[in-house]
C-alpha cells in the first residue's frame, strides 16, 4: 500500500522528535559537551519545522484546488435538489430577520385572494399620490429660467 504525504510527514516528524529526545539524553550523560549538542538539537528542530512547513504549504495548495473542484460539484448537486419555491420561503425568513432588526421589509407577499390584493394595491397607490401631493405643496414654484448672457 502506498503511503500518503501526510503519513510520511508524520513519520519523519516523529523520527526527528525522537532524535531530539535522544540528543537530550546524550547531553545529560557525564562527559558530553552540551555547548555543542544543544545547538545540534536546535538544528534538528529547525530541520523538522522547515520540512513540515514546506510539505504542508505544497499540500495546502493541492488541498485548496481539490476543495474548489469538489465544492463546485457539490453546489451543482445542491442546486439540482433545491425546490424552486424555496426562494420564497428563504425571502420570508430574511424579511422576518429584517423586521427583528427594525428594518423595513424588502418585499410584500401578495395575498391569495385577488380582491384583497386589489385593495392593498389601491391603498398603496393612494399613499404614493398623497406623498406626491404633499411634496408638490411644500416645493416652491419653478421660476422661468433666463438664458445665460453671452458676451
């Protein structure tokens, strides 16, 4: 069976960690020069960290590309499963959230009864007419513009 990069990296990391532990034990033995062995332990730790960084950064790019590819396939599958009428339910949920935040609704669901719908539309039209009428009363009349004088 072929080992993956992650398995090999874990094996190398474990082996280098064991090497550092052995170097520490050798340093503790009498007659050993810790002034030379401690910097060597640091070099092994540096090597371990550098290899881990290089391998995981390469693997990260591969994993990112892999994730992008499979997320596209997954999203296509979800779109195929989705009921077109779910859009209305999602819009109602967002509208309820907006109301909880004190924001005005973004849409109005028309009632099933056509008479009720006509009444609501008429009420909305009359409201906009009143606004226009009030706005026109508060605006001063436009004065005739005089053409600019040219020298």
